[in-house]
């Protein structure tokens, strides 16, 4: 996933909700410079943003079952890294199932800003 500096991007994480499975926890973490930090956690007590530099900039859809994508706003260059979405479900027989998916996010500065100057056709030049 590529996002533009100061823009926003969505790191995808979707699954098909299954009968008899309840989502226990959802955790988003980021790996940079060989260290991993948890950004966001959703559990029985609510949503927690654990990394202060992401506070007010990240959100996860609340009311769309199966969509746990992470929206990051006001992207900063250091937001580049490997983002892992980990979802834990509890099944009817109380066993836990964990799935995770990792997406690489690259933040880029806009290389070619949209051209806003109009080039007049040469026939109009006096």
C-alpha cells in the first residue's frame, strides 16, 4: 500500500464473519527497524490506541463486520513500515483461532504535483 505524505491511506484487513465465531480481539501492530509496536487494540473493553504518535490519526470501522481495515490519516514519512492485522476469534467450543495478515505501507512525497498551469495553443499567441 502506498500513501502520500500528509494524505490518508487504508491498510486492508477483511475477513468473512462465520457463524459461531465471535471476535475477541483485534490488534494492529507496526514493525520498523526490527522492533514491533502495537498501534491499536480492540477488545471487550473498547478501542485502545497504544502508540501516542498515532492518536487521533488512526481508526478502524466499528460497525462493518468482517472489515478490520486500518485508516491512517495525516501520513508522516516515519509511518512507513510493515503493518500486521491480527484477529482472534473464540469459537463455540471455546477454542481460540488467530489469523494475521501483514501489509507493507510506503509513504511517499508527491513526486508530480498535478499541473495547474494552462498551456495555450500556439495559434492563440499574438
